[in-house]
């Protein structure tokens, strides 16, 4: 049985290398950029960026309500959105999205 295993290993080692180039799923010779990405030309190296499928619903809600969105960095290092309304009120975007009311208290402890 061991001799059979060695014979098979020997045969496998004698096989020629595959003629085609292995490509990741979704790539073709004409299009070497995966679907869902874009590639920018660069002399040193290509850069790819993924396409975003959906906008942040809280940000969209702010803008649709006539507000302007500002992204801030909190004391803990996390980012959050502040919605500035035309009437002068400002509020945290997700609180405004959930309640429908833009209240300055939602910006406390940030």
C-alpha cells in the first residue's frame, strides 16, 4: 500500500504545470478588476476602492429635512453626525432619525 502511495506521489510530481493563469472568482482576462470595485491608474501601484451600496439613513434624513450634516469626533475617538437645521437647532443625527425631533440635548456627553 505504501508503494502505491509513493507511485502516485511520483506521478503527481511529473505532471506539467497548468497552462492557464489562476484567477480569483469574478475576474476575466478582459476585466481584471473585481465587480463592485473601481481601479485608478497609478504609475507605482493601482488603488482600488469599494463602491458604497447605501448611504447612512440618519444622514439622509437630516439632509432631506433641510439640515446640513457635520461629522465630529467624540472624546472617546468615535465619530458621530451632527445635523444643523435651518432654524438654528443642532442635534445628533441618529436621535433625530429615531424621534423626528432635533433637540440640542442629544449632543450632551459627546
